[in-house]
């Protein structure tokens, strides 16, 4: 990954009159996802938030995910709340659930995961909600969610499958389909190295 080369290409594209909005989005992704340079990524997110109203919700949500990943839970909560005031997507509820989990606010985490599950059912969300339910002491509901989420692994064994293919695409849903989030789910589900994603 030649991040510096990609940044130089972005600079050249901007200087030759290409769409500044797209170049700013590219820079934000390079700084955030590949270089892990939070300060420079935040600068790009701030440009998108302030100068491009059509990208405001997207940039707020991505910045929220970035802040949450680096432990800035309050900043993440502020950003996702602002993004959800503009538009609400199932992925926003996933991140909101993750933020509440980070705050150990288990009931709100369960509520957020439940809203996301109702809009886009997913065994990995059941796994997250199951963990939050366990923290609340609702062991019966937690077991139900965890058992349902683990059925994918059981089915794999029953059919002698070598792997599980999911519809997740790295970066397509930037709040949940991040490499770090995918690895956590893979490890906690016991399916390390067995999940194939496009």
C-alpha cells in the first residue's frame, strides 16, 4: 500500500481541477483507514462536514467510527447523534450500539442493536446484542441471541463447508464493515480464518 503515492495522486488530481469533494473523501479514507493518522483524517472529515452538506452525515458517521475505535467515546457519540439527525441508517444504530457498549450503557446498546437488527437482520448483530443482554443479566435472551448467531458455524460443520461467505464488503458500510470490527467479530464468534468476504 503506497499511501504517500496515493496522497500525491490526490494532490495532483485536485491541482488539475478534479472534484475537490471526491479528493477530500479519498484523503479522509487514506488517513483514517490506511495510515491511522487520526489528526489528518479529522481535518479532512471537518472539511467535508463544513463545506459539503451532501456528505455531512457520511463524514460525521465515519468520524464517529474513527473516534470510537480510538477510544474517544464522547466525540463518537456527538458525531453519530449529529449524523442521525440528518439521516438514519441501520449502520448508524450499529455504531450507536458499539458506543453505548463502550460506555457500559447496556440497555441503550441493546436498544440500538435491536433497531439495526429490525432493519437489517444479521447474525453478527445478534452476537453483539447477546453480549449486551448478558451484561444486563438477561441470560435467557442473551443465550437465544448467541445461539442464533452461532448457527452459521454449526451449519458450516454440518455441511463440511470449509468457509462461510458473507455479504460484507470492507469499507462499504464504514461503521460496521471496517477491518478491525470484522476481525473482532471473527475472533469472538470462533470462526477465525473461516469467513470469506468479497
